C-alpha cells in the first residue's frame, strides 16, 4: 500500500485521482490512501493512521474495512481531513473474476460546520455561493442511530437569502457502519451530475 500524507489537490482533483487509481490498476500497489482536506494535523491523524496500517498489514483486514472501522470511530481524525482510498476489489461471476479498482471518499457529516453529508463543496442552488456562506440545519424530525441519514436538511444562503427545506440525503451518499453516526462515504471523484445535485455550477 501507498499512504500519501498530503492534503488538498492530491485527493481532490480528478486527474490526480485517476493517476492514483492507475497505481492500483497496474498492480503497483494494492491500495493508495490520500488526505483531501485543506490541511492535515499530524498529531490528530497519525494515531488512527498507524492503527489502520497495523490492521491491514499485521491482521490482514481489507483496506476499506480497516479504514471505515478506525477512522469512522475516530471522529477527530476524520473531521481534520476527509480521506480518499483507491483500492482493488475482485468481483466473481460464475467461474470468471474481474479486478475492479474503486475510489471512495470517507467523510464526517456536520451541518454546523457547513459540511452536509460531508460535502464541503455543497453550494447554493440559486446563486452558487459556497457552503461557508450557507447556514445548514436539520429539518423537522431528527433521526438517530442507524437511521440518522434519514434526517432531512434545510438551508438559507447568507449571500442571496435563498432558502430550501426538506432536502433528503442523496442516493449516492452512503452511511458507514451502524455505530459510526455521521460518517459517510461516496464514490470519488463525483460525476458532473452529482456536482449539479449539490448546486455546483460549472
């Protein structure tokens, strides 16, 4: 495996993700992990990262399972920076096996910190203003436990005053393990349609 202790574009830019995927697709590495936040604080991230490496190389856990388990439990590490993992999975159909490379982003959801469902690139659907200019809140009934993702959202844009209610979590946002509330993942990078779904204007 290859762990990149960097932040920003390495785990954000589509071309960069494609290069990381090639490292796995060409069997150079079994997986590649990169941080994609605006910054990374070693003292917060390294303890969970060390346990992740131990679980993969010593105890033989699959990279995605180990990542979801450890960083999903360590909210401080995940809040410090979302994580992108490119890894190979084998799908079997009868006697044939297909080597499939996937890229997932693991993130921490927080309405209060302008990261609804972990989407810090969420934008106002009217003016395109960034999430930092939007106030997000839970709408109506707030759900907990393994149903927390069913909580609907509302927002008001401080930039253009546009508001929207009863927004459901998008179908491509997946909740992590039941005991990891507010941790979600999705395939990465997002498609053009997915970016449009969250108000990003091109």
